[in-house]
C-alpha cells in the first residue's frame, strides 16, 4: 500500500511528518505474518527477532532472499540467523541497540502465548511467560515511537501461581502499568472474523504511543480509527468484512482439483490446483499464477477416513458443524481430543491450532493442509513455509514446524489494516500527554 502511504504523507493531515518510510522491528516474529501485513501497508521492516530455526527459515525465504517481494533492511551488524531476544540484548549487540534508541518508529510483535493460552494448560510458571519482561526491556532499550503487541486473550486473565505464595499475576495489566509511564496505552480484544479473516480468532491487541509526541490524527485511541477505517479498507480490496471458510478454501478441494505426488515429501499426496473462484481466493493469488505450495495431505489410514466421514455426516445431520463434537460421538469413535470440530463452510472457521487434526474439512474426510490453514490466516499463495510439517512429543516445546508457524501467526490482512491505520498516527502536529 505504498500509494496509500504517499497519499497521506503528502496530505495536509500529516503535515510535518517525516518523508522517509516509517520503520519497524518485529520481535518474536515467527514466520512473519505481522511483518508481511505491515510491509503491505507501507512500513519498512528493519529486522526480525526469531529464535526457532524452522520459523527463521520461513522468514529468510520470504523476506531475505533475492526474489522476495518484501525485504527487511537488515543491518550489517546483525547476523541473519535465529536469535533470541536475550541474545539481541546481550553484550554482543548492546552498543548497536543503543544507536537505534529513539530511531525505531514501531516495535511490533508479541511474546509466545503458550503459557497464557486457554487452549493449553495455562501454566503460570511456564518460563515463556517471562518473555513479557524481556519485551518490556527491549522497549526500554529502543524507545520506539509506537508499540504494537498481539497475544492470546488469555493474557488478560489472572494466574494463580503454583508457588507457596499463591500470588496472582495478570500479564496484560503488567504490560499496561509499565508502559503507561512513557506511553499512552490502548488495548482491545479483536475477533479476526470481523476483520476480513475467515476464522473466528479472538486476540488481545495493544497499541502504545509515546507521550509528548505530536500526532497527526485527532482521535487519541487508534482502535477507534481501525474500526472506522475497516469498511473502506475491505471495499478497496473488493473483499467482505466477514468471509466464510468456504470462500477461502473451496478452490483447494481434492474433488475439484485431483491430487498429485507431493514434490517435497516422497510417499505423500498433495492437492493439485486449477483456479480461484471467489473474490477472496483471487485476492490471495494477486501477482501469482503458479500452483500453491504446502498442499501436502495427511496419510490417513482407511479407518480414520471412515471415522471422519461418519463425523462429518453426523454433524451435518444434527446441525453441529463448527461446534465441539459431543461427548457421545467422541466415546463412539474413541476420541480423546476434546476440541475436534468439523468446519462449517458458511461461517468463518474456528480458530486454527498447531494440531492439524483439531479441524476436519467440511466435505472431505481429512485434516486441512498447511496451505488451507494459511488461507484461513490470509497468507497469500506466493508466501512459502519452510521446515518440518509437524513435530510431536517433547519436541513440541522445542520446534516450530509449518502447521505451528501458521497457527501462531498474526493474520497478515488484519496486520495490514492495523499498519495502514497506524500510518495516521505518525508524529506530526498534535501533542498528547494522556
């Protein structure tokens, strides 16, 4: 959306704002959903912090290769390799970070959410919870003009510590309290299904803006503008604000396309591809006419196919699509999973997870592919994913394979809307001190 950026920078509304392209650093970048959306909106990524080698390989393929559509302006002093936030703030890079202080327009990203997620065990002693403190330390080091943070809704709930003190912790309040010393802080729970994403994905978003800085937009709360800008944003793209799952993935049905040998994985079949049908599908393929990658299908055993067929038929007959499969049906098929669902093609999908078989396709007895999950997350078809497809056992806490990369990402289309909106709040004429 560089044309949009040039338009608002040349308008009287943002008179006095910098002519250079605004910059951001993506912390806990994952596979780059937030980076992609911000770059589509007209922001320039400086670099990304991601410690998992599999996720970083995806970042390299999409933002650091010679044929990338968007490129980070990666600094020479920082190696292009997996890096933790603790590594970045260590002795090796401290002098370089000091040079960046006050020169970053936006620090984006969000600490890993597994310890907060209501879909998990919500462990108050999960060491990943402490990454919130590291994130706050990075804000202190960089002193960015704005901060954009995304996390699961569970970050707003209280934890009761497993320690003897039984201390209650609320990490969202901790973030707000700490940042409020220097920033005007705004938060909102956003359900992605109302923001162009074919998935019911409630997430906590926080935008913090440095106090005492002149702003161009008269509304202090940026989420107010995001809501007001939403309809025009999707109208310009020819998209619906609330797309259905079918409108996103119906062109990837095996029945319509047939299958082929998976080019990456011997012994697996992948979905072949013919053409997009809906406005959403066409939008995901703008500037790309090749077959989408990551359409490898699971090798379901015949009894699993029969089970999925029975579950789909039962849920359709009893109008229970999208709902959690009832207890009697789980007992009938010996299912231990509590959250397995069949997608309702007429509605946004349930929130996708890192477990491929949490969702069953609405008409075909199979789990979704990485590409179908990516469509439900609004990743364009040119975006490729790297690394393992799945992992298991104790490796789940150590690795971020493709399914997890997609599930953990911020939907790029929602990130683009947020990015466009934040362009309105670049430093300019009006000073806030709230």
